[in-house]
């Protein structure tokens, strides 16, 4: 069982433009779609599509459009009433797949609601293989929320605690890293921010640099770093090595949720007992399949092509050079 917690879920509205985005002008959209979202929600949508037992935990009232959509789609979830509407995020996709995303803050979670949410996670986490802590934190939630959950989980369940994956950004991710999660899934920008590299673009184009930055995090106690690099592929770093996975070029339609699908691919492969590089291969295949689908549509395992992924063992540099 894989549990995800999305403290700041969203209703994702994707507007598909039939030409390039023109700032300051009225544009007629080709089409638009709405999907229940937030990173942990997308991960469970992807796992569910492949028949992997999973549960999305999120704050949200039963009649909220996000929960209604999850129910209608048969996505396993558990909402916690908050008496406020879940935020709506907007994505504008252009014909070449360029995606502009606008995310809003979301409703405040009070201290009592945060406490209840943590208790719900603890209740559902018993016996789970993974707990994924996913996305931004809503207003009112302290930046060490994910770190505190990781520590609480390990103190309550000891050696039986689920493995913890964190897919977030900024201060919540930095705080979570200090708690030594089993896996983090940064993109180039998040990895650059975490490791103090001023230019994220330099990372995206250079998998060896990505691996070196990730090695620094592994040296501080993160068990594995899965760095997703968009069309450049994905890099996995563990204490045992560093690998690059690259997919053949795809026609991208929307990159929203592609990273979430990558993480779902990694997790489903890993719980099936695959090796770390093979799990990376599945992550890359899932990410590419997701980017070729509209909106935040997630692929099923059968829609992915792991055999087309090229895996390369990255030789970075001797351990003593790690700074
Ligand atoms: O604002 P956050 O929590 O960082 O990200 C939210 C979000 O952009 O993440 C998903 C894509 O990864 C979308 O479903 C959702 O709108």
C-alpha cells in the first residue's frame, strides 16, 4: 500500500491554447478541462490506473468538487473536512507543449486541522510500504510540517515505519531533507535551490552536475534522490551509484503532473522488487507518457515504454571530492 498526503490539493484547470500565449490579449481557447489534482492526488491517480493499492489523504469537504471528482473516477482517497473550498490552479498549454502554470495559495489549515490530518496519516500509515508527502504547504502550516511527520512516523512505528518520499519545494523540502527521508524527487530548479547552485539551467543540461548535487544530499542522510529533468530525462542517486535515464523524444502536450507520474512509476517498480536503476527506468517511462497526454492525465503502466528508455551509469567523481 502506498499512502500519499497532499496538504494543499487543487482542482486543476487546463486551458489548451490553439496558438502561442499572447500576454495582455483576449485569446480564444481550443478546449479546457478540469481534473482533481495536487501532487499526491496525481500520484494515487497514476498508481490506481495501474492497479497498485494506494490511498490519497487530503484536506477537503465531501462535497468539494475535487472530492466529488475523485469519487466519480474511483480514485481511493480520504478527505478531512475543512469547511473551505480547495484551491483551483490554472495551466495554459500551447501547441508545442509549453505549459504556463499559475498556482494559488489555498485555504488556511488551522493548528487543530493540521493535528487531525497528522493523526489521520498515522492511522492510515500502519502497514503501508511508502508514505509520500507531496506538494506545497497551505497557509498556516509551518515549514517543518513534512519533517515533523517523518520524525513522528519513525518514532511511532520504529522499524516498521513506512518509507518516506518527499516531493515538495522551497523551505518545506529543505526542512524535510534534514529529517533524512528515504527518497526525494526534486526537479532541476528544486535541486539547485536545495544545494545552493545559482543557475538551475546549468543543472538541467548536465546530468553529471545533477548527480554531484544529489550526492551531496545523499551524504547528508537522504537515501535516494530521483531528479526529474523534463525532456532531458531523470537521474537517480543512491549510496550505490548514479544513473541517467533518457527516453526517445516525444510530442509533449502538457507537462503538468509529469513529475508526479515519474514518482508513481518509480514507486510501483520499487515495490514490485525491481532494482534501483530499473525503477528509474520506469520513472522516466511514466514521466514521458504523462507529458504526451493532455492536462494532468496520468498514464497506466500499459501506456508506458520502459524498454525504450536508455540507462547510463554515471561516473561522477571520487567520494572524497564531494563537498
Ligand atoms: O502548488 P504545489 O502544491 O506545489 O503544486 C500543485 C500542482 O501544481 O502540482 C500538481 C502537478 O505536479 C498539480 O496537480 C497541482 O496544480
